[in-house]
C-alpha cells in the first residue's frame, strides 16, 4: 500500500505537470502502448470471448471514486430466505480479452500494475479495454467472473463459488452517494445491506485480529491562486466496500489452497523494531498507547479526521512493508502463508484491470470452483509472478514516494525561509540531530536536520523551511530560533 494517495484537482499546474512528466522519464515508466498492442486490444474489444451463462437479471451496482471509469467490481447483496446473506460479486473478466502469449499479454507482464500520479494514471491495459469493453460500466453487458458467497447471520462465509457469466451493472455509485443514501434511509435493500454485511465483516476482522487502515487521501488543490495540500478522510462506506473485496480475497485464497494451486498475497508479522518505531511516533503525536493495548485495537480507535491521528495512520503503513506473493503448486506448502494485516490467507483477485496477478488468481479460482484442472497457461506463469509483481510494486512505490516529495517541494518552493508549527514525530536512533516533522498547516511530513542539538522527540517546535527544490524533489527543515 502506498504511504499516501495523491491526486490533483483545480488548477492546471503546468510547471508541476512538466516536472511529473520528467519524473516518469527518470523512472522509465511505460509510455504509449505499442501499435501491435493497441491493435490487439481493439480486436479483443470488438470480439471478446463471451460466457454461455447469463446473469444480467441480477441488478449489480459499482462503488468507486466518482471519476473512475476502470471499474473492476460490481456487487449485489440480498437476504437469504433461510437466514443470512448472499453476496454476488462480479469481477471484470480480463482473460476474456487477453490471449495468453499475445501482444496484450506480453505488455501486461511488462507493466504489471497501473501506476497512479497526481495528474493521471499509466494504465495496465489500453483504455479501449480498461475504460471500455472490459470495464463494468453501467447498462452494458460485460463478461465477468461472478462470485456467489453465502454468509450466515454473523457474516461468516458458509460457501463460495465462482464462474464465468455475462453481467450488466445497473448503477455507477460513488462513496459519498452511497453514504448519503444509507444514512438518510433512502437506499434500496441491496445497497442498505452493504452497511449490514460490511459492519458484520468488520466485526469479524476485529475478532481474528485483522487491521484495516483508514488512511486519508492527500489532495493537491487550488487555493487562492496557489496550491494547498488537504486530506480526504475515508467514509464508513469506503470501509464497507473494502470488506466485500477482502472477503472475496480470503475466499479465493481458501479455494486455491484447497485445490493445491494458486498465488497468495502475503505479509509477515512486523518486527519488534518497527512496532517500537510506531510507539515513538504515537508518543510524539500525543496519542495514548498503553502497553497492554494491542496495535490493532489502537488503530481501530483512531479518528482520521484529527491531524495527529491522520499522521499516525500514515506512519502505520510502514508495517505493510515486506508484503509479497507466494505461488504454489501441488506438493508445495506455501511459505509464507498468511497476510498479517488480514490475519488470514488472502489473495489479490478483485482488480484485474489494474493488477496483473488478479487475472491469474481469478482463472485458478474458476477452475477450482468447477473441480477442473487449471489452464496450463496460468500454472506456467506462477513461478515468475511473485518476482514480476515485486518489481511492479517497487516501481509503483517509487513513483508514489517521488510524487509526494515533488508535490510538496513544488507547493513550498516560494516559502523558503518561512517558519511553521510542527511536531517531531521521529528521530534517527544513530543520528539524533536528524528526524521527521509533521506540519500542522500545510499537511506536510518532511525531513529535519538540527545543526547543533538533538531533536526533541514528541515535542512541538517551530521549524524553518530551508530547502524546497522541485528539481530534486526534496524539502528540508531546521529548528527555528
């Protein structure tokens, strides 16, 4: 997971956009799709491999940011006559368009994942597919992998199956619209059940010791003819929606483990040193963390609308470092097995338009659900997928880090010499004159170097901005007299 999410609204920001273009070049980010890939995508969009099963009678809906058009998932929720709930979850069937070994397939393996920049994205697949023929856009028949998950009254999965089927979404919803409809009582039953099932799944997450980080999104916004940084705090609806995806990923992991062939998303338990660092950050931000309170319990108590809590949640994402993928075939024991934040076996399978591995996990689950042998093209790719995904994730993380630094430097470049109120949230153990500060306004986290004395961990201090160079994508503070 990226340390921060960034996107731009408002002003054109020509200089900043030029710097972001240069960053893409420096990171060797894939540019335009080759002509052969575009031609194959156009052909695939016009002639997809359609399934024989038709479930277009199910009134699916999607929940995404309002400007999203690459829609991977659609859902429908209902009460079961015998008690409990039934969730239908449709996932875009990218394999209906991408031929193994073809130009599209090769390009997807080169790109691995969609890359997000403040001024736009670099997609995994050409827009004719990712934003068109393969996207679960409303009122359009689409091939999909349709999960049916039957839950008991507590939200536990009693049975899960997945098959190919033709679907048709009825509505493209965004989080704010969903939240307003549910809060006002105007949501229909299927949408209202998103809160019911999402809340039950959140309770089960607490029970098994899992953690979901409600990390605020950092926005670059126009303000008074200049730029500012602001946070978008996730709504409860964001969390309910995420729980449906998490539940499906857990079901996929169990299905592949039972079949003996698959690929898991894994995360080792955080080392004591990493947790110790978070404890220092909590102290610095005046967050009470008694030693008897588990990390997961503390995280669930935080309010991302509070600046100190938002800063701490950003620091919590450091515990997600070390996440990777574990592929396995019959006779192999997947090691590692668990995803520490999910607190269960888990698989990425719900975002195939934006992440390469999901296409393979989905294909293996369809075969496992039918009791059939997995396709050879999917099995043959498994040994290389963990490394491919690691390299793609490394590039995505590098792009995200550099974007944060670049945007902050660009927004502060005319304020060098100014002083700000800040809190010292980290001090290097072997260099106590170097650390990190969290500014109250603007929403910036930056490096600080003290020329003479050790930094006061956890103290509020005034700092002076001494460097903000968009050319080097770096900002630097020193303690102000």
